[in-house]
C-alpha cells in the first residue's frame, strides 16, 4: 500500500498474519497494479460484476461511509483523481504543464450492491482508498489477541492504549478506538501551474478547497476516524461543528494554528479532571 | 313447454360440474402462482407488513449499499508516560 506499517504487542505469527493482510489489500485495491481487482472492476464494461468477498465488504463499508457523510466520502472518484493528474504511484508523479482533466463528480448513489453483485452505470471508476487503509489497520488489530497497536500511514488503532503523536506538536493517549489524520500537506503536485492534491471534493469533482491543512479525528475505529477526518476537512469551516454533532473529537491545523473542536477539548479535560 | 328429459337434466348437471372444476383449477393455479411470486426473494412488489425489513429487491440492494456506518466513540486522554507510540499524520 506504499506505507510503513507499525505493529506493537503482536506475536510472530500475528506479525506474519498482519503482513499477509496488508499484502492482500494491496493486491486487491491498488490503483497502480494493472492486475488488481479494483482495476479489473473499473475496466470491466459489464454493467454488473461479481466482486470478491473482500472487495464487496470494503465497498459496502465505503457506501456506508458515503451515506454517513452525505456523500462527502465517495467511492466513485476514480476518474476524478486521475483527472487531477494522480494517475501513477506518487513517487513517480511530477509536475505537468498540461491542465487537469474535466472534473468528475461523485455518484455513489448510482451504485447497487447486493451481496457480491455490483451494478453501476457505464464509465464509473471506483477508488476505495478512502476507507481501505484504515480498514486494514482495524482488521490487523483484530488479528492480535492481546493489547496491541497498529499504525499505517498515519492511521492508528489500539487495544490497551498507546501514545499518539499529533501533527504539529503534542500527543494524546488513545485508550481505545482509532485516530486518523487527513489533509493536503503531502501528496501535492502541479498541473498547468495549479496545485493539485488527492482529497477530491465529490461535490465539484476537483481537489477540495479547505481552510484546514490537516484534520485529526479520534473515533470508535480507525476507519471511522479516517472517514470523519476526510469529511471534516472537506466541510472546511463547518468541520468542527460537524464532528461535535457526532460527538467526535477533532483537532484542526491551519498554518501552524491548532483549533480543537469542543469534543476534543472536553474529552481531554474530562480525563484531566478525573485524574 | 316440455319438461327436460332425464338425460338432458343429467347433461346439464355434468356441464355445471365441469365448469366448476375448471374454475377451481384456474383459481388454484393463480393462487400457487401468487404464492410462488411472493416467496421469491428477488420479487419487486412484495413487501413485509410486519414493519420490519422490507423484502423488495430494490430495497434490499439499497439497504445493503448503504450499510450502517458507525462512527463509534473513542477514549482519549492527555498523554502521560510511555508505552507503545505511533504518529498520526497525513500519509
């Protein structure tokens, strides 16, 4: 998946199982492996395709995330991310004088998933990377029996507690659940002199414009934290309140300024007062 | 007006019985057809009256498509001491 994976508290067998899990996710969901299931599904001209159990499960989760965020986290942005120029492994991406392609808005509501059967309009390109990495972190934690920590590419899940260093400065103790950060301080490139990034706003089909550089969220699982962080980032000034309405602690970073939402402040204050 | 003969009366009764048998057969066939359609999981017009899950094919797809997504709740506290450490960041 192109990220470092950290596993603490696992046995050798559990480590091996976690490695196999991430390898499998890379084989199935990579946008940059021509033979991945994701690319096979996207290339398939049939209106209805049969998915593997893993792919169907991830898509079901992605559709659930889309419903929970009113479509802000959308699994149908494969064409949009390519139109922005992210069409190869990021390490190979260079600034390009060509303008970006035409925007492609999200259309998750056009997908129909029944068990492992997916029907979608012609030309739909899926990109499940909005949920796949964080889901893999949660699944990896599930492969461990005792207290453990799994982190991959900035997404963290723990059972038994861990110290999580935060963007900018500071840290918190995550006792249970997951923490994830979304933002645009990495994976940026230029098209026709204009900065592009990987967080596509499904409402415009273009890289999102947000007042935040990075958003960190803690939730009941890593994938929930990741989805919420993306949604809060895309909602820009409305992001803190959106998280508060769901009782999710969020920490927003903008130009070096740290802005916690109410739930973040209260969660940390609650523990300080209890201590 | 002449009375029907016993043979004509018997023919009349036989014709009535035949029509009844045909009507019952048709009604039975239609009943079996409707039951079979109602029981088929992919049938698009039947629905549960219990107020629970819907049995329409369309609704089944939509409900599967938009599985409940639970944000859950984490437990966070100010950072203290050591233990396992990780960094959350944009990847």
